[in-house]
């Protein structure tokens, strides 16, 4: 599509990232440092290239294959210091791309191999984000993830701990992992608990499973946002429901192609979703696993689907609207973004559904 929007300008735009995994955002240099500090072995000699261990390549054939990359990084993220550092660095990386608000998600139960409690892990990540907030003026929140392959008890523990941190750094809970093998129906009891506690819910759905998983996530798990939702297009009625209820989709274009949520860019439905009035947001998912950043995500969308600068501004404002922030904080962010976009001479396309 002949609609080149300049990368430098895209980088300058104020942005948000509502869907970024902590363990999918660890730079190679950070892993090398953590390995050294913790006396852990690396598969390459000092200074060697860790990228093939961290990042997927073009042959990635499924979400399951994509998820196998996390086996490499998780052993390095088992201490308070490591979690604090990686959380801080995500804010730093966000600031580099003028990302002014970021919701960092992670699964506390994956960081307990060396004795940390669920609360320890959350406290450490919140601390790292706070340090980043202070240094870079970015606002950052945590989303605590329940994993599809974890037990009811383990997931319930995450929801309960998240409840204790609501308003103290945690904004919501999520369900992630292998969607093809674990349907959302199995998690009704876990999310009944988050609903009872009034914790906002977002669910990975319609990525490696069909549109009915999106329906289940909204109607039974209480999801007020959907992670990905790429396969919504397979069911017209569910697509209409998402639009009518204004449920934002956290789309992650580069990741969605790598996990084969759709066969390729030709089948990626972002343009039809946007034009039909669905609240689309653009996010990174896993910068280090996917080899992406938030600027690149917008660049891909502009280049491949002909989004104009005004439409990109609308996507950005959709992200602000969908943020798990209180009304006042959201209003302040909207004002800030509105002013900055105006300074840059850009008017959102006004396609608010
Ligand atoms: O795109 C994804 N879909 C489902 N699960 C995911 C995705 N990206 C990361 N995860 C998993 C792997 C991580 O270890 C976990 C917690 O961040 O969440
Ligand atoms: Zn994700």
C-alpha cells in the first residue's frame, strides 16, 4: 500500500502499550548480565549472540512454538532484583518510543522457582515500574496473568494477590498460554473470583482459538478487553457483539503473524475491524521474542494497510480510551495526547464507534 508514514514521526507520536509481557521483553544484554550476576550458564560464550535463543524466526508455525521461546528466558527471572530490573527496563524502552502509558503483564507463578511468593513477584515488578515512572515520567501498571496450563489453585492465588494490589500498581488480571489446548470454559471459577472482587479482566482469546473463545471470555469470564481477537472475523454475530459492546481488542500485529493467528498479512483483519467501528488498539505483545517495538507496530499497520496519520492517531486514542486507568487519570492522558497531536498537526480521524 503506497502510504509510507515516516518512522521518525511515528516514534515521536505519544503512544500507549496495553499488551506487553514482562518475560517477552528482556534484552539479550540484560540476559547476559543476569546470567553473570546469578552465576548461571549461557549457551554461548561471553559476547556471543543470544538472539536465536530469545527471538522467533520466520519458520515459527504456531502459538505453541512461539511460547517455547519463554523456556529460555524464565530461569533468569527468578529473583526480586531480576524482576525489578526487567520491569524498569520496559519503562525505559517505552520512553524511548514516546510510549507514555504502559500496562506490563506477567504471570507471578512462573517466577517462583527459587522460592519467591506470588506477592514477592508482584511487589518487585511494581517497584521496577515505579522506578521507571519516576525516571521517565511514563505511567506504568501491572496486569497479573493466570496461565492456562496452571492449576485452579495456582491461578486463584494470582487473582487473590492481584486483588490486594489493586490501586497499588496492579490494574487487572489476564489469562494467557496455550489457547488451542485449554478452552476458556475451564477457567470460569477462577474469573468468577476476579469478577466478585471487581478486578478488571482481559483475556487472550481468538488468537490460537476461534471466535467462540472471545464470546466465552466476554460473557462468562467477564472480559472487558480481549487480547488479540484476530479470529473474531470467523463469526459475524460475535464480531457484531464486540462492536456493539465496545470491547477493545489488544491487537499485536507482528506477533499475530508469527503465531499464525492468521495465515499471513493478506488475511490480517485489522483494516476491516477498524472500518467497521471496532475499538482496535495496537500493542507489542513481546518485543524481544517478536523482534518488535511499538513504533514498528504502527509502521507495519501504516505500510501494509494504508492507515493515514489521522487514523493512526485514532488508534492511539483508542488505546487511551481502553486503558485500565481511573477516569481522572484517563482524562489527563487524553488531554496530554490531544495537545501533543495538535502540536504535531494531527487530528484523530474521529472514527470513535
Ligand atoms: O501471545 C501470547 N498468547 C498467549 N500466551 C502468551 C503470549 N505471549 C506470551 N504468552 C505467555 C508466555 C509467557 O511466559 C506468559 C507470561 O507472560 O504469557
Ligand atoms: Zn500476549
